[in-house]
């Protein structure tokens, strides 16, 4: 018994030294370590975890400080007010770790913003709270009286659920002269107890002995357990079976099939007859788990597998086998069979994805942590070594943060418009042969940021609107698209404000902010504004807001809303003319001049002489397009001395607009013409001055037309030599030619002071030639007359005007030949 105490003290010293070395090694491993004794009360202080992790108390709640412990429930908890880790519920080390020498609770401490994970190990220290326990309160031993001193009889030892020094048992036997207690200890097996016979037994003197076996552990305070030994002395069969070896060893892989032979026991008995026949069986203390996995043949001693072996559950089996003869009383002996289970790669890795930071913004920086991944494998050695990988062609990567812990981080830039969702497949593969693997899918949603500007289908739109539109009329709709999502793709429209002449652009048009519809706020007038060029801005609702502009060119189309206006003396009253009766046919009496503020066919004027009252044939006629009033024949005495001529001026628009000029013609003798000319000499001087002004204007017009011809030739040459042409209604310096016939009318009116209001360049020069649409009923002389364009010139018209029209017609023919 003293020997047992000395061996226990030596083992206790070795255990304490091992614990000190283990604590020193863990101090440098990089983990946060605490320790707490089992059975500690609720609220027991464990450690200042927030302070030790370098976290401020004020940031625990905002950063969502939380503690997770797999399969450990809520044994430990953290007070978020002071950052102290405390015991929350009862901790039973034996329930947590069983007989394992090391027992700890692994905590994962997770905080967000930014996402961080810390690993904390809380070692559960064993206390001596479990006394040694024997299986049953009594052990019966049958010993024949003829057994020699030195014979040993095995006993069933006690078990202590504690570990370390608390589980080191010291056995003592109540005082007796017949027996002593023998304790044998090996490195791999538990203590073997036996009673050694010190003195021969005499059944007649002592047929029965009652002893008390006490087991005391090494804890403080010491706990003990007892069992009664009931020893019966027999008088027959004095040889027990003997095994050829005390310990049998075997190794089996965990996939061993049922029926596989483990080992064959061999025991012999020196007796003869039935006293020498041996029967094998498991010992009384064999656990039900062993009985479910193995069986022993009672006759042959073969031990075979009858259940599934699992290395991850039990790595070795210690089986006590008993050999009993058939004598009376029967005698027995014991041996131990140690079966080690070898690991196979039969467990696939397991993946656990936690702490997902989703969705992730598409402008997230590289190395942003998206998720934490934990892998595990129940196998051991190379079979339990797991490596992780990602499916290719994804902008993510795995970063190892701790043993069997990985972080899924961003490896390259994201673009939600290209790929809004990634299904990341994580593969965990162990190092076994053949290798086993498992996968987990992580859906990574990419959140949108405002990185795309609204885009129009084309940079410029051309819109044609008739003048005199209703106020608020819808003239066009602009539309822009944004590749972003939600509010980042919500587009609103507005005008890019500027001034158009003396007025703001917003007084002409408006844009609906949501639909993009463009409305004309007031009636447009072609005579005042031929082209309105402006920009519409499209902006999204993102932060910051992005936008782009589109240009609208609104051409105001002319309508026939202006009647011809008479020029000169015809504008206000009738014109009186004196004509000698001696003039011949074709004599020009006067000329009616008129202009039309419209353009094109709406400004193309024609002149008609209204028939006189009574249906008499008038000796006068008016040029269809010239407005010249001339004689049709030689005047005679039968013609009335006073002729009232009504000249109707009308345009070619729809509906036709007209004006009427009155010419009073007095027929006199030639002598009277000379006398009548003296009073008007002074007026002729004024008319001559006006004629000079008109000639100056005509010279300017001819120079302008000539310049336009040269510019047109240059433009035609450039278009022929260029691969692509550039068309634009408002291109600076580019003339516009509309030509349909060799006979037409041209006009340029100074009343159109604001033809082009684009703000992008100088006003445009327009040359327009229109078909007169002559009716077949006109005579040859009328067909040869050239139409006169609108003019705001006042006074008499120079005779060179007919040459100007002829030049315009030649120019029109030249353009037709180019086509």
C-alpha cells in the first residue's frame, strides 16, 4: 500500500509538469485562453474578454458583439456593459469531455463593422467531485482450499469520472492474514487488481471470508468508495485455467466486416475430465458496447466482429475475457484483449458558412470580407487534413485565418450591371486516399451603386412642329435609360436653361420631369422663329446624381397665316396713272408690288385683274407673277377716259390669302401728258431717290446669291470627295436648297429678324425655288413672265429685277444638273 502511494505521487508530479508545459505552449499560440473550474456558480468571473481583445466597451453593442459556441449551449456569457466573461449555467466537465485529459470550451467572438472573429479557449479545470465507484456493492470470489500460497485472484477495480490527480486511485484492503492486495500498472492498460493468497486456506477452519476493499482518489479533499469481498473456500477442483499470455493485442480497420476474426484465445487447465474443460466468456465488467461489437466463441476462444467499428467514436477496446472450467466448483482465470481501431478516410469534410456580409456593394474595395467558412473532418491524420478551394472564374478568394477557418474575400472589382449575382461554390477536400470532398454554395448578391449615367438613344433629335400650335401642345418625348437599379435608375428630365433672344427658353418649352414629354408653352411663329435648338438634361436619383444632355432641334413649319401686303402707294389707297391714248399694245402703265411674310408656296404671289363692271373687255392686263399693269391693244376713242382696275393679289397657300390693289387709269391726249408731268417732277425726284435705294438692295441680294453659288459648289465638291457626309439643319454656314422646277420664285425678307435661334452659330441662309404650277390656259407671253419673290423693299423696282430672277432660275437649273 505504501508502494501505491509513492507511485501515485510520482504520477501526480509528472501530470503537474505536463500541465505547466502545456500552459506555456498555449501562451504563445495566439489564442485567448481562460480557465474556469467545473461546477462554478452562476456569475463566476472568467476573464475581461473585451479588454483582452482590445475592444472598447462603448463599441460592443454598435459592433454587434456576440459569442458563439458550437454544441456548448449557453454555458458562458458576456456582460456587454463591462465586457466580462462569466459562467452562465452549470458546467460539468465529465458531461462535456468525459475521460479526455483536455477539456475546453471553444468560443468564437464575432464583431461587425469591420467584421472580425476572435477565438477564445476556456479550459474547464477538473475538481474532485466524483468519488471512486465500484461496479456493484459486492464481489464474490470462490477459492478452492487447495490453492497454493502466491495464487492470485482478480478483482474488479473502481472507476473515477475525474481526471488527473483526482482520478488516481489508491486501493487498500481491510486487514487479513490470508490475503494481500496486488496492484499492477501498465502504460496502456488500467490498473489490474488481484488478491494474492499469503496463507493456505482450510475450509474446515474458515469456510468463508468477508473483506472490505477501499479505493481512495488523489483529490483534495480525498473521496473514497468501497466494495465488499465475499470469499468462499471450496474443497474441489484445485487447478484454474491458464492463458498462454496475459494480454492479447489486435488491430482492425474501422471498415472491418462482420464476422472477421479478431484473435483466438488459448487457455489450458491442468485438471482432467470435466475439470479441465474450459469455457470462454466475457468478463462481468465488459460494457454493453463491447458486447454489441464483439463476440467470443465459448469453445474455440475465437473473438469475432459482430458490429460496425467507428474510429471517430471509439479508438480502442479493452476486453476482459474469462476462462472457466467445468469442475465443481468451477475455477476461472482472466486475460485482456486490446483491440485498436485504425482510421479510414470514411468521413467527408463538413463546411459551415457563417457571418455573411451580404449584399456587397459593387464598389467594395479589394479584400473586403464577405463570409467566414469553417471546415472540419472527423477523420484523423492526413484523412482529417482539409484544404478549401473556390470554383474558378469568380472575383473572390479564400484566405486562411486560423486552423480550419477561412475568410471569403473580394479579389477583384465587381460590376452589378454585368453580373448581379454570384453563386460561389466552396470545395473542401481532405488528404485521404481516395480523397473525399464536400461543397457549399454561397450566393453573393451585388448591390448597386450609382456608376452609370442616363443614356439617350442618340445625341440629337430633330423635331418638326407646325406654327400656331395650341399652348401646351405635346411636340416630342425624350427618353433616357440608366443601367443602374432602383433609385439609381430613376431618371428625371429638365431643360438646360438659356436665353433665346430676350426671353428665357423656359417661356417657349417645358419638359415633364418623369415622362420626358416636351411641351410648347405658347404658339410658335415661323416668321419669328424658324429653329429652336435647346438641350434636355436627364439625371438619375442616385447619390451623387449623374446626368447627361441631349440636343433637340425644333423646326417650326410654316403655315399660310399671313395675307399678301401691298407695298408703296398701293398699300394705303388707290393709285392714279395717266396714259396717253397713243400708246401701243404692251405699254406698262404701273406695277403692283406686294410681299408675303410666309415662306415657300405660302409666299409665292400671283396677280389677277378683276373683270370690269358690265362685262366689257378691258384694254389692260396684269402680269401673272410680275404685277405689271400693261395695255393689251392700241387705245381708241371708244375706251372710257377713266378706267378703274382692281388687281387681286393671292398666295399659293392653303387656304389662299388675298389682297386687292386699286389702280385708277386716266386716258388723255399726249399733250396733256406733258403738262401733267410738270407738277409731278418734284415727286419724281423723290421716287428716283427711292429707286437708288432699291437698286442698292438688289445689288446686295445679287452678291449674296453669287456667294451662295460659290459656297454650294464648294460643298458639292467636299461631299463628292468625302466618304461620309454630315447633315445638320443648323450647321454654320451651310445653305439649304429646296428646288423642284426651272421656273420658280425666290424671296428674302428682312421682316424675319429671328429665323434661327439656336445659340450655336450665325443664322442660316436659305435659297428656295418653287414650282409656279402654271395652268395650261395661260398664253405664251404670260408663261415667259418670271415670278417675283417677296420683298420688303419700298419704292420703285429697278428694271434689272428681271435679270435677277433669271439668274436665280439659272442657279436652280445648275443644282438640278448636280443631282
